[in-house]
C-alpha cells in the first residue's frame, strides 16, 4: 500500500488503529520514515534512526506538546523560522499541569537531576524486599483461586504499592490514591472522557504537598525527605510545588505504564508456544524476555515534539511549528533496524536499544523500576504455576481472541486480561 | 565557554562546549557524540555512557558512588579510568577535561 491511493486512517481517533496499531504503522512506513500526515498538520516519524534523531535533538525540537499530543492545534499561529519565543509565551496553554515531560532546556535539566537519583541499583535493591513479599502474596491468592484479572486485580495494585513504598507514601493513603487513579481515563484518551472532581494528579498533589512540607520541617531518612532536601546543581532549593508535581507525576506515570507492561508480558507468555516452560526452566531469561516484549508491545506507542525552528529529520525539511509524532512502537519494528521485526525472538542482539522508554534527555526515568518490578512478579507467577492460559470465556479461543485496549493514542495497554492459573 | 575534549571510538577528537551544571553525558550527546548511547537517559542504571578519563584529568573528578562502580564493573571494558559520563556534573573547573568513549560491550 503506497502512493496516491493511500487512504490514511486517523491515528488519534480511529478505533481500528487502537486495536492493531502495528498494521497502521506499516501503512505509514510504506509512505516513508518521515511522513506528512493527511489527517493532521503533523509529521509521523516511523523510522528507528529518524526517531532517535528527533529525540536527541533538544535544540530543534521542544517537548512542550508531549502530553497534549500532535492532534491538538497549537494555541498560536507559528511565525517565522524560529518560534522559541512563541513556545515560551504559550507553554502553559500546551501543558496546564507543567509536568517535567514537557520541559525543555535548562529547566528540564535541573528538574530531571532530581529524578536521576531515585531509581539507582541500590535504591531498587532496597525496594526489592517489598516487591518480593507483596507480589508473592498477590500471586498466592490468585493461584489459590485458579484465575485472576491481570490488569486491575494484580498489576495496578502491585505497581501502585511498589512506587508508594519506594517514595515512602504512608500506607493509610495508598488505597485512596489507587481509587482516584483507577477511576481516571488513560493519558491520550481517544474518547475524551469528561470526569468530575479533581484529576488524580491534583488529588495526589495535595497529599504530596503535605508530606514534603512536613519533611522540609522535620527531615527523615526516606525518599520523600531526600526529595524535600534536594538542591539543584547550582545550590538553589527547588520550589516545593515543583517537587509536588514531580512526585505526583512519578506516582501516576509509574502506575499505568508498568501495569500495562505486566499484562502485555503475560499475554506473550500465554500466546507464545513453549515460552512459559522456557522461562520456568530458566527464570534468568525473564529480563531478556521483557526487553523483547518492550520492543514488540511497549506500553507507550508514541510521544510528541514541536519543531522550534526550521530543521530536518532524516533529510526531510521540517518547518518551525510543525508537530511531530515520534512513533516509538513503529521504530521498534523498523525492518531497517530489526531483522524479522514482527517476530518474537528471545535474546535478540542489542535488544536494549529499543525505544520503548524513549531516548535522549527525556528517556523514561522509571524504566529500571518498571523492568525490575515486572520481572519480580512474573517470576512468582511462573514459579507458583504449572500453566498460565488466557481465559477462553472472556477472550475467546486461539485464533479468535477478543482483547480490549485502553482507548489511548499514547498508551498501548490492555483494559483487562483474564487468565487461568494451574497451580504448580 | 568551558570545553571538554572527547576522543571517539574512531580516534577522532571533538571539542565540546558545555554549560555549567550539565552532566558530561548531556554535553557529549548535545555535542553530537552519537555513539554514546546513554540508553537509560542518565539515571545510573545501564552503563551505556561509559567513558575512560585521561589519566592526567582524573584528579579533576570526585569519587564515584557504589552504584556507578557496580554498573561499571559489569562492563568488559572496565578499567581504573572508567566512569559513567551521566554521573559527572560539569563545572568550570572541568574545562579541558579529556575523555575517551569506551568500546561497546
């Protein structure tokens, strides 16, 4: 499919794209790695090298629209070959919450330096005890029942409690957080669901403000105390609101995408012949397995950038003000980069170079946590079961499956995944 | 502007200007050293921003953390001059720091 007869489906609203984005990516790829969309005034970048080129070029590409997406019109008419001043003047309209993922330049570097120390190997090691004990309990209960719903019953509470433990959120508040997160629409919602009351970010922000303020007054030894006392490289103290936004964002972001990774990984385990036995026999393969799942079914399909000035991507001219869809999940199946890109292959060479977590200065800071926590709970599931299978009453038989995905143009995640568990 | 001197894997030297407060990894990435993968984005978890410090420049740096040491020891190309460039925050005192991009693992 290429050339003049190509009819483009709307990436942002078409539910057939939601169900199988990979087919859509191949239709787009056939038009070239950097493609001017018909449906929106945006470029879709599906090439691996080209995505990296954009993600590493902080000078020419702004992250100001990384949450609002490339479908929304800009709140201003771009003028001239450099729109950096216009972006600064309208930044708040493009991201009302002022999240770190939309920051650029020096401010981004400063705020990012706070996050950079939170998911180090020693920190994860300290958190691992909780991951092990909490996941063991969840899995035991599910196996005793003989089945579970992986997304809402297992993955969401698990990842919520793990990040809560890591950040030091008091246990009495954790369930309240989960409740508001569970009832909110996913990021990049295709259905533009209207909800009442404060958003999860606003709700949790009130709590984090209290925690951080208390710790600035009476510092302890937990992560929240470390955050409260953090100083920027220039010696200045971050604004408390900045820290609140950051903690809240980590809590919210740590939630959804990690939960989706566990369910996407579980689907692979149940649908790939022989895979679960291989992983049971050698749990040391789980990290490699997860990297390949991240490549093929990463939780984030796309991120967005805005061209700050006239520039190029892969030799294609890009005018200032052009919106860019950085197709992370498309790049992860680029045949110029990956041999047999649609095949699942354990131990693919240089697999860690996939773009599931992005690349460059905005690379997902929570990636090490996501990989560690999902590996821990998967190992429990494999150890405590002799077999895991998709529930046929809920999802149909092999070759005739029904799977529901969250209606999001950013997140690739199952809305639910019912599995049957045969005890070991 | 202060500068660092980077030797790439092909032996070519790059003189890279930096802003105080940036990490060496950021400066190298922004300066076009594309072979520095820095997959984790600077959160001290992957060791793909590994560099070797010129012996004459070693005294310019503060000691490494246990996390950095742990990650570097997992590299085939670890030696006494190894550092993760994401863990080196640059100040004007690092002007003329010389480093070489480590071989890929």
